């Protein structure tokens, strides 16, 4: 702009010269007029006048020409200013892209499993799209630069063609310097833009190369580390697929055994073949699998659980949680685990993945006849599950409830026989058959008295009694329904009940199983005396194969740091989330919330005599008296107890510190564990108990009676005989109100 000012000054000087010349011209005209009047010769003056007139015309034309050029130069200056501003913005954008690109590369180096980094890949793709847009914008600017360059070239040519001889050399030099300066600045801008574009093109190529390598390495790691991701629903699907082929007689037993071993070892070849043929005919998958079936040695066990419950698909009590939790834990250890359940009409079908019926019927013996059974397969909590649907006129499992039917003994005797028939007809060489509670206690005598004689004898039987309160007794003749020899088994040392003159299913399992367990060491001691409910003498006889193993909880399902039901997730290192969950539960149940520190007592239980319902009732009234809050979740199968607690709920209907929810709600149970400050389990007897363990997992202090598994898992804070680091709750001994209040 300084150069333009100088040019304007030159223009003003020229204007002054023009004014002088015009003055001289006027004087000459006057002299010419006088000469004409005085007859004086004016030829020289006329000549000079003509010359001056021509010079004046030329000067006016030159002035107009340079006025036009000055306007063009001013426009060029303005264009240069805008271009410099645009370039500054582009430089800032480029620097931001560089920092984002570096951050993206750093994030790419931290990428883990494929599920975690695909979102980052999408963000990087957005970054690439933005970069491409910036490059296109830069190209537009370059085109604009070229247009400006052409205009400058034209300007320079015009200046050279102009008649600049009428001006001073200094003015011409200034114009040439101006043109040269503008040209140099455009060249510098073009060079810098080309350099930035080349740098980003190189960076984009390098980014794509790095991304491709990361994807390749991640896929490789996924294949190598796939075993560590158990329990895996994928392997359960493959296992069910193989068993379906065998039952449908599409593959030979030896091939099925080899494929099962490959599944147990998590052979990546099976996984790759299954995924590559997914969506195609099963025949293609089967052919691919059979090509890989080679003999191998087994380092794990094949374990089949036969049970009446499994969480969350068919849950009544703690047995269901144990089946799921134990199955997943064994699967993580590298064992091949399968579950066999009845197909209840009332089960939670939505909790089963890929539920389908096999194209085969398994026949089983009952009441002197052979009955067909539909076999359904699916996965629950990543475990392969077989559901047996009897085609019996009694419709054994097409009921509105799991237990409590008049023909329960008959229903589960049928199921036990059908479950063994399924294992036998599938040709499986199971290592352990693990049956649970009286409902599947028939398995042990059936296995050794019937199926071992048929050559199905590779397995050993483990029986776990989760509660000796329920033993499954019936008249001896009823054993014949499932094909057992009544005369052979109705003996004091076999299945005859010790006190009622009937047969006892749990006693038969104790006698016929290879190992018998219960769910805690203390309970194992208790049932050797009066806690055995009449089986203490049988347990003493078989004491060498009887032991108590403390149950555990499923730490995947019960994990406050990942629990999807919680308002705020938290962990042992940061318990602030408990306050937020406490506030959320109070709002959900319309409890008083004026005092955040007001203690909240939780209780989640079945309302039966075993659970100490009179102590629960006392705890509710005592908590209200002391100004605390109490939340009870649970129901009773006993009508009298259910009505009693409905009356308590009505009594506290308008009390905003007490809430009784007389049903089971899984989602709400998670919220109560997270919100409660204390958790009460006042059981009269408790084989193990899981609620106190879950409460501790969620940071709630357990208050329990010293019995069974409660004694093995909760250690009183005031007991100086116990190391301080082990103390984790409060216990009491007397099963009365005074004991609880102490």
C-alpha cells in the first residue's frame, strides 16, 4: 500500500505539471490573439502551441491509463490481503489437523480388542474426510493464485507496452518493483501450499499403512488370545451344533468326540471355519469341521450338569445361581461344560440365545412305555444348554410353576431318566455327571443300575445337596416309573428312608454317587447331626466321600463396576457411587430423602420359616423405631406367611421409611444391594447363602446369624479372636429377637 501512495503522489505532481502547461497554453493563446491584432508574425508560437497541445492530450491519456492501472493494483492488493488471511486460517487448520492426526496415531497404538477400536477407526475416517476437504479447498486457492498470477502478467505486459517515456524513471522502477514483490509473494504462497499438501498426502498414506498393520495385528491377537475370552457363547453354539449332528446321525461318534475335544481346546480353526461358513448350509460347516477332526489328547474334563434350575432362565433360589456361576467358572478353567434342564413353559425364554429344536426325538422309558422327547438347544450366560420337552400325556413341565405340583416326584423322575438317555444316545464320553438336589438325585442309581450295564460307564457321578430340608420321598413302588428295581433299592442301606418307611431320593444319591458335596463346611458338620433331617447316619457311613465346599457368587453378574441396573457404577476403591444409588432407590420407592446419611437396611429373601421370618418382621419394626429405613424384597410360597407380610406392608403404607416389595424383581435386587448400608440375613439355618456375599461385593455390611455358610463367610467385627483384616460384618447366635437386637 505504501507503493500505491507513492504512485498517487506522482499522479498529483503530473497534475500540477498539466496545470502549468494549461496556464502556459492560455498565455500563448493570449499572445497569439495580440499578435493577430498587431499583425505580428506568430508562426513560431503556433508551432509551439500545437506541440504543447499534443503533449497535453498524450499526458491526459497517460493519466487516465495509469488511473486504471492504479485501480487494478488496489484491487490486487485487496486480493492479496484476503489471500494472506485465508492462508493464515488454512495454516491454523493444518496445525489442528496435525495435532489431531498425532493424537489419532497415539490412540491407534493403544487400540485393544476389535470391539474397542472400531469406534476410533470411524473417527479417523471422519478425520481423513475432513483432510480431503481441506486439500480440495487448497486446490481452489491454488487456482485462484494462478488467476492472480495471470492478471499480474497481463499488468506487467501492459506497463511495458505503455508509453512510460513521458514519466520519470523512478516511477517506472517503483511499478516494476511492485510487480516483482507481488510475484514473489505469490510464488512463496504457492510453494508453501504445495509443501503442505505433499506433507498431508504422505501422512495420509502413512496413516493407512499404520491402520492396516494394526488391523492385521489385532486380528492375529484375537485369534491367539481367543481362549482367554471364555466363557464364550460362540464355542457353546459350536458345541451344540456338533451334538445336534450326532443326535441326527449326520456324523459318526468318533468324529463328534474329536470335534468336541477341539471345542474344549478352543481350536481357532473351528472358529474360523464356523464364522466363514456362517449363513450357509450346515452341510458346508460340517464338511469343513470333519476335515479338521484329528485324534488328540484331552487335558480338561467333559462335565454335564443335570439340574432343575439355572439363572436367569429358570430361577427359584440359590441353586439357579450356582449352576450358572459354577458352569462359567469351570468353562474358564478349560473344561467342556454342558447343562441339561427341563423345558418349562414358565421359563424365561428371552434369556436363551439361539433357542431351537433339534430335528430328532430322543425316546426314554417311563411307566412301562417309551416316550418321545423334543430336544431344544440354546446358550444361557455363554453356556450350552439342552432343554428336554417330554411328549408325555401328563405334560410334566407345561405348568405355571417350577415346583409345588402334586406330581413333582413323578415329573423329575421322568426328567432324570430322559437326561441320561440324551447323554447315552448322543454317544458322549462324559467325565463327570453332576446332579443337584433331590429333583435329579435319581440320576445316580439310574446310571449305575441301568446305563452302566449298557456300556455307558465312562463318567463318575457327583451329587450336591444344596439343602437337606428337601429330600424327595415317595412310596417305594413309585421308583418303578423310571425303570428302577424297587426290590433291589428298597433297603436300609440303599434308598429306603430312615424314618418313614418310604424311599428317599437324596439318600439314593448319597449311596450311589462317587462323591457327595454340600455347599459349605459348617453346613456339612451340621447335617451330620440333627441338621441332616434323618440322613445323618447315612452321611456318617459315607463320610469319606462327603465334604462341604463353600459356594461362591458369579462375579461377572454381580459386579458394581459394570452392573447395568445401577444408576451409578462404582468399585471398592471409590464408593461414592453408593450414595447416588441410595438416592436413586429412595426416589424409585418414594422413600424419605431429607437425610442422606439415614441408614438403609436391605433384605432380599424367600419368606419361609428357614429364613427366620419372625426375625425379619422384628428387624422391620426395630428399624422403624430407631429411625432407619428398611427395604424388603421377596415373596412366600406359604399363603399364611405371604398374608402376614402383606399386612405388614399395609401397616407401613404411609410410612416413608419402610417398603415391602412382596415379589422377586431381579433388576430391583441389584439396586437394593447397591443402595443399602446394611444387609440382614437372620436365617434359622442356611446351607450356604449367597445374598450376604453379594451384599459385601456391593459394599453393604452383612448382619447374619452364625449358621451354615453364613458362619463360613461373615466374621464379626467385634470378635478379637479373628484377624482384623478378615472381619467383615456382624453376627449373632440366638435365633430370637433378643439375639438379633444384640
